[in-house]
C-alpha cells in the first residue's frame, strides 16, 4: 500500500489534501449511493410515459378485439406489423427491457459506480462501457418509437413517421454514420480534453452520462430495426459491423494498457488519492476492463440481432402464406360462382407428384 500511495500522491502532504470517498470495496457497488438529478428525473419521466403508453396500447387492443376495429398503426407507412406488439398487445419483454435500461442507467450513475467515477480510472472505464453499450441496447429493445407511434393520435403519428422518413434521419441511420457514433466516442473521450472535463467538472460529468446513452441509442436503434427506421438494411450488415466494433474496442484497450500515456494525469495527481492502485496500474486495469467488457456486452446484442433475424423471417413467411391463402380463396370463390371445379392450391401439392421421373412411383 505504501508504494501505491507514493505512486498516487507523492507524499504525506497530498494525503492530507485528499477529500474524496474512503477506499473502494466491492460492497460499495450496492451500499454506497449518490444522487444524479438529471438521470433520476429523466428516468422517472421516461418510465412513467412508457407505462402509460403501454396501458393505452393494450386498452386499444382490447377494444379492437371486442369491436373488430383495425390496428391503429396499419397502413401508417413505416411501422411494420408486429414490430413492437404481439396480437395487438404490447409484449411484456419489451417493457422489461426498457425499464431495465432505465434502472441500469440510474445504477451506473447513482450507485457506488457513480460515487467513485471521478476517483478511479477503472471505475469510469466500466461506467463508459455500460452507458454506451448496455443501457442503450436495453432501451432500444424496448422499441420506444414503435410504442410512441402506436399510442399517438393519427395526426401526431404521421408527423413522427414523416420525421423518420426525412433525409437527416436517413443520414443518421446510415450504417457507416451510426457505427461511427459508437466507435468514435471512446477514442475521443480518452484522447481529447473531454475526459478531463468529465472528471473535473460537474457539468462535464452530467453531459457524459447523457451523451453516451444518446450515442449508443443512435447505434442500436438502426441496428436492431425493432422500431421504424429511416434506412433499412440486411441484418448481416449489423453482424459484420459488430465484429469491427470488437476490433476497435480491443485496439483502444491495448492503447490504454501499453500506450505509456496517462490519461488526465494532472487531474489524478492533484486529486491525491492516498489508497488503491497507482495511476499507471489503475489505467492498466481500466484498459483491461474496457477491452473485456466491451467484447462481452457485444454478445447480448448478437443474440438479440440473431433473434430478430429469425422473428422477422418468420413474420415475412407468415405474411406470404397469408397472401397466398387469400389469393387461393378468392380464386376458389370465383370458380364456384362460375360453376367450375376448384383448382388445387398452388404450392400445397408435393413437387414429386408432378415430376415426370418420379410421379409414377407415387401415383401422381
């Protein structure tokens, strides 16, 4: 501990000058708390709006089921059927994901992670990964834009969809642009004055808490495509981009660990922390945490993306089958009206019964 103290503070005078929290312990993640007013207010407001909107959508779905009304989002030009709801009602998993994202946002900024975010480099590194990659992923899985569209009156719904179809929206959701919004911020944070501003200024700290979540949402929203988007593209593109993002995370982690440059060195020296690792050791741990966590949190996104690919493929198959069934039913009705025999539905007859080389074997 003496070596660590010397490496951090440089002498007894610095020890006396330190006015931060006591030495960090694992239990602080659950027992130490602070208040982040902006995050708390936004989380409460967003959570309340989401629950009220879900209740409105479910009530409307019940009325349609009882009266046979149409879906409020049908034909609205941008909302894919089933994007956020199942059989007219909002999926509980969507609600759980969105509320979970808000709770994680609060925990990242108000728990022990928030208490030590401006004291330990490692603590801030873990927080950056969670705010940039995990909180936005959970919020995007909640499909809030689809909920907004389904719960809004018709006039407001059209305005929202018109904004999503606008040119700025399409540019923002273009794969290269949205990917840059996720990959660039960590590099800019650690190698520009942004990092030192975020730890030395209360305003900079609040801006970081908000900016990382917004940038992450700009990435995950068009990647998952659960909500209406201004630019759709194959999900395989998202898979390739995810692998590229893993490489960028590894590169940043390596630079932080072996680059030989201490981030915000003047701030941490002036802080005079008399306990814990030296500045160099703290940054090494933080670089490893960013590298490992950055790769690990990509796994839930890959799982969500693959699941979305399967669900969307199933929805497309069901839509095609329903269209073919409708066409066959219409043709059969016309045949009965004209007194002709009904034709067998195309696609229902096994292909081998019509193959000239096989049909005699199966009585075709």
